[in-house]
C-alpha cells in the first residue's frame, strides 16, 4: 500500500491536557468551550488539539460538536488528518479514554 491509497491504521490516543471554560454564560442551557490536547502513537504518530462546544442540559444530558486537525506521519508520509464529530450523551453514559480509528493516508 502506498501513501495515497485508503487504508486502516491503529493508534493509541492519550489525553495530555484538557480545558473547559464557559462560553456565553449569559443564558441557559450551559455552553462550554472545550480543548483537549491528544497524543497519537502507533501506526499514526502526532499531537493535536480537539476544539469543541458542548451544551449541558439540566437533566445531565449533553451534546457536543468538535473539530480536530492532526499533523501526522503514516507509513513514512507526512500530512494531516481531519475529524469532525457530533455526540449526544445521557447522564448514564461514559466512555473510557483512548480509542482506535480508521483513516486515510496523509497526502504527500
């Protein structure tokens, strides 16, 4: 497989830093601006920051929209991967840290 063909990669993701601050606290529901710095190791190596806005509702549920750009290397090629995410959760849901992902090889 060369660096221009679609493929699969596995990486361990570690959260290095996280910050959350109120965004427009003038009215409800609560809106938070979140930034997570993540380090990727494995088939894809790199570090990036996830930028997100989260709405927290009074019942404990939440919705979040995020974007992330990961300057990285894969199979010797340098480039960038991009993600966008939408997630809703209930108060009972939780997700363990770290994940695996599928992606395309960075363009060279």
